[in-house]
């Protein structure tokens, strides 16, 4: 059972901006552990999109940005493109007894 | 080329065993922490296990006591030994590289995954 909660789906027209929330607790995001984001096109492996809350790996367009505040984090996609249609997962570390590496519930982005 | 390639998946009966392999190239598995992450059909990602560069291992509650992660430095390969398999273990199993020796970094490299099906 995921300890990081995301909305099941978000949608937007091409060119629009969408945002995905990731809500955690005081044992993960609120404990100042970094949040990372992954993009998964159906049938393929996840791909690192944002690391350390707001950093983009080489090759990731600057249309993708991340932020973190308190016990939550967000991923924003501006200038939405058809190729952005995918599943998105947040991930962090959890310091509780049943913790370690935790993923969000996942959000399907539809363009 | 820097990559990881999983193998060893297949169909197994409930209660059976399977060993997955994750062969790395372009980097040394003992320098990074390596994890297994699984995804049941139509479901989200679930962290399964990690082995740190110093050899320390941890497991998710759903597999603790049944799965064992290990590595062979000479083969630059990480393994996941899965025993007492249950139908709910059915999933694609991904090998992922942590961007550090231990700690809470991102997973910056993923394999293509290997499918495990537990069914009679």
C-alpha cells in the first residue's frame, strides 16, 4: 500500500499546464527527504524525470518542473505535448518501521 | 553502454521459487545501491528490496522472509531469490540503480523488466 498519494488522473489540452500533487507525511516528505519523479509510458520501464525535488536529468525538457513544501510535492508540466501522455510516479524515502523507498499511487496524464 | 538487463522471469506455481538476475554494464554494481521494484498488472510501482554498496540489505514488508537480494561483484550482477511465491507476487520486476552508495537518492537507471507469473 502506497504511502504517497497522487490523483488518479489529470488531463489537459496541448499547450496547457497541468500539475500533479504528491501528498506524504511527517515520516517521508515532511521529514525533509527528497522527492523524485518518474515518467512511465505504458509497456515501458519508468524513466527518471525529476530528482532531488526540482532537478532535471540531462535530456529532460524544461517544461517539466518539481517543487516541494511541507509534506507534499508537485510536478508541473507546461506547454503540454502529446508525447507527455504517460503515467507519473513520485518517490521518496520513509523513515517509519515499514518504510524505506516509497512510491506514489501514480497519475495518468491524458493530453 | 551503461545499462542493466534483467532475466529469469517466467511462470511458476504457488509455493515455488525463482531467481532473477540483473546484469550491469558500464558501471560497477558494488559502487551504487541497487533495488528491485515490481509492478503488478495494471497497478503502480512497489519497492521490493535494496542492497547498499556496503552489502546491507532491506526488504518491503510484503516480501520479507521470502525474498533475498544479493550480488556477485565478479559478474557485476545483482540477484533476487524469490521463495514461497504467491499469486500476488505476479508482476513485472524491474532492476533499478540508486544514484549513490546508500541513502535516499533517485533511481537513475532502470532495466526493461522481467515478468513473473505465479499461477497453478
